C-alpha cells in the first residue's frame, strides 16, 4: 500500500527542506565509495599493519582484495547488563564470516555508560555528550580504511544513536546493527515503581528498595521497561538496520546466536564486492527517518529521541524538526502499552506479536513507507514477520500473526489504545519544549498552577521530604540544559512528583533538562529551548508565576504580561560546581559547543 497522503506530505516537506544538505552528503558519500575494497588504496606498510595478526591465508586474501573484510564496532563491557552479552559476539562473528568466505576484525570499541547507574550522580552530566563521543570513537575505528562493511554492537541509551551517527558518517559502507536483546522478565515494573514511591514517602527502607531493584534488574540484557534502550531497538528494526525480527530476542538463546550469525553473513553479502551493494548512507533516507518517528509514536517511545532522531538524521544530511515529529504524532495511533505506558514489559510485547505485528498493522493503513531499502533488501513489508529457530539451528521467518497475542499489550490498527502517539511539541512565551502524554491521564493533559523554582533536582527531593510541596504547582527546574551541565536526566524527580500527584495535587514539571525514556504519569514539559544558561525565557520565570502547560493545544505559557516578561532580567547561576569531578572537566569543550535541544543537542553539527 502507498503511504498515507498525510505521511507523504510531511516526508515531502522534509525532502525539500533537506535538499541542500542531503545532496552535499550524498556527493561526499559517493566520492568515498570507490570500486572494490577500500583497503586497495592503502600502501604496503599501511596494509601490513592492518593485517599483522591475521593468518597467512587471511593476509593473502586481504592483500589481493579477494574477500570482504567486516569491521566490528563493539560497546562491550561486563559491568552493564545490556552490553555484557557482546563479550562473545566477536568470536561468533569471525566464525560466521569465515563460513561466508569473509574475514571479520574488531575495528574498535566505544564507551557505554548506563543512565541507570548514574541517575542523580555527577556522572550523569557526561551522559548525553557520550552519544557524540561514541560516534567519534566508532569513527576512529573505521578510519583505518580496512573494511568493506561494518557491524555495530550496541543497545542502550546514547550508544545506538552514537553508532548510527558513525554509520552514516561512514555512509559509503554497508552497516548492520546486531542487538543483544532484553533480559528475561523479573519483578514487574509497576511493582518496582510502587516500592520506589514507598521509599520516597519513607514507608520502606533502603534494604527493601535495593531488593526490589535487584529483582527487576537481574541478569544479562536490556532493562525490560520501554525506555530509550528498547526504543533504540525498535528504531533499528523499523528503520531497516536490524535483520527482521531481531530486536527483542533474549540473550543466550539459540535464536539470538542464529540471528547474530545471519546478520554477519548478510553484512558481507551487501558489500560492493557483491551484487546487492547497500551503503548505509544511501539506504537511510527521509522515508526511513519518517518510519522511525512513526514507530516511536506507535509504541509510546522515549522522549530522548526527540533529540537523538534529529541528530541521527543530520548525520545523513536530513533536517528533521520537532514540528515534523509533533505533526506525525497527531496522525499515528498508539498501538503498544509497555511500561511506563502500561503494565507489560518488552518481553510481553514481543510475545504478543512484537515488531512484526506492529509493522504489519501500520502498513495496512499506509502509515509507514514500505518502499524503503533495508539491510534485508527492498521493502519494509519483509519485516512484518515472526522469527523462530529452525530445526537445523538457522533462522526461520513466518508471516506475523493476524491477531495480537495480547490485545491489552499490542493493539490492532482498527482498535488502537488512542488515536494519537502522545508525543507533542509545545510552544509559547517560554520557548519550545516536548511532552509525552501517552501515560498521562487525560484529565492531566492541561495543568495550570504556580511556579516553584529549583536549580537542582536534589532541591525538589529535599522540599518533598520537608513537606513543602503538598499543593498544586509546576516545578521549574532550570539550568539543566546541554550548555549548563550536559543535560542530565532528572528521573530522580519521578517518585516524589508521582506521590504528590497520587495525593490529588495537580503537579507538573517544566525543565530545560531531560527526563528518562521511562518518564510516565506526571506531565513534563522537557527539553525547553532556549535554555536558561543562554538567557532563555525560562530564566525569567519567578516564584509564583502561573504556568499553563496545555498538551492538547500544544502551548506552554507563563501567564504574565508580555511587557513585564520582556523587562525581567534573566537569572544567572554560578555553575562552577558542575565543571569538575567524575570526568566533567574533560567535557567542558562539549558544553561550550553544544547546540540546542531542538537541533539534537549535538557538538558535531552546525547549529
């Protein structure tokens, strides 16, 4: 089916807006793509360094440009559950490559930090910038010019967006993303959240909280709630970077290994040495980016991707805006209820039909572009499948089920959970912001209440403990933007604000910082730009100002006289305490160079 006229119109607008930058990008890409293996341009000494540890037969093959060489970029470390499974992947990939008549080498590693570990800690101020550092690190690995294609091993929050930026920066090479999958289900996410709120109220102690957290995060794989990490996996599949059905298969299973082997062989098959050359930068186009945004809305995905998708698109010369994202949200129905937008976790989503059912349903109504290129070939309809392990140990694909295995988790296109995606742009005299309302009750889509000003998330926690917040209010947490302190997630606010909301108060958050991909039931206008440190209007808000956050009309207003607002001097804050400790001094150049949130909060692209 052809794409819906509304989807096509937005895509056409993006294409027209992007023409100058996209054409320059494609010219550079095509100039970089030479006939045959890239290493053919290397001198003898260069090449000798590049294959010094290879076997004699591998050296002969690489020297003669007779076989493709696959570069592995890995985010492996054994502290983080999502990335620990990648420890064994290089050996599997090398073996699978040899079976396919190719060679594979680990080209480089990239850092992989965990927002779950750094929440509320100084290290969180490195988190957003780690995305661009990951892109740069992957670029170092691929800069050796030894490779005909690359596979990227990454899962979590900033890692996948950073790897995508790298893959598109080296867009003359084919790129396949290989996931590790989610951990098996542990303590239900809603129960974990309940214990967190009890701890915030002082009704349980640290021992009970740690027991609940440990039962929730208990083994290898990604966290099972639908935050940024699992939104990443959805994006890689719906944008065509994964092999069909690869996203949500658990680690350590025969199917997981079979998918890894298959992805390796496919990466070798789509190099310039074969007949299906699929350079990543040609494969990913405006239609692919729109498909990613559609998937984000249909699944109630992470707010972080209002920045990451913008930055990823820019790496391919494509100019995506918050307005595009917001307008697509008005068109796309919500088809998934995964925590925090429901009680299920990603394993339940996968069991109900997962990505294959979701893509099939969206294609029914033309809400995705089917006529795209993917690592699997031409057409997104190839992804409307269910993946299984075959009797011979290989991957078997069958058509996605006609009906959802659990309509409470995954809905059909005819009976969506709601008619829109629930991720909207807000605009008004405070600037621009985004809000995710897919988990917010309708009666809280509009909040009008006095401002209570904070300059640190710990101040809110203390005010809550002191009983000073038992009232209607909008928490204004400013000086949390990219230039101020690296834009840390403010997820530590969620339990306290959730308790206050449950007590019947009308509360909301307004911030130039980020909330987690797990942001849920409390209305939160986030990513406010211009940010406070740049003198944005958020720095002019005074204690007690009435703020109206209207997710229905898409407005964000301080209800004061325009002349009064204009005459106010923006507050200036001493941020020197954010400049040192836990590596923050190393990222000072990033804070100075960071762009605004609505342009991806990146240091890599012109603003």
